[in-house]
C-alpha cells in the first residue's frame, strides 16, 4: 500500500512538471495567450494537492504541509515569471506579504481545530 502511494505521488509530480514545462515552452515559442495560465495553474495545483496533502488515500492537512504547498506554488510562479522575463521583485514582495498574513491565521485555525493532547 505504501509503495503504491509513493508511485502515485511520483506520477503526479512528473505529470505536474511536464505540464509546467509544456506551458513554458508554448509561452516562449509562440505568443500563447497568458489567459491559459489559470487552467494550467489549477491543474498543477490539483496535482500538488494530491502530492502534499494526501497520504494513502487519507487527507492530512497540517500547517507544515500548507507551508510546503505554498512554497512549491510560489516557486512555480517565480519560475514562470523568470522564464517569461517579467519583473520578479514585486512578485517576491507579494509572496512574502501573503505568507506573513496567511500563515498566522492558518496556525491559529489549526490549533483551534486540533483536540487537546493530539499534536
């Protein structure tokens, strides 16, 4: 069962990377409309959700997993900006601001949701 879960995670990771690379190549090689970025981001987000938050068919959502997910998504967006030649500094500022605002809220929410004695 554990081996199957690892194979599923690796398959999802490879699929996410391939989709991202195809999108970047299509964006660089031809003038693909940037509105197509949103469905690509949604598909990659769904795959990353399966990789980060699901273990053996069971959903495990924790603050640490949320931070890992956020950092991976931020890295994907930064790579996209770098590959397309967009300015990165304002994006990094926005990523830091969203992280500073969102993660204390998520931490408080997780602490209120977790029963006492089960850390």
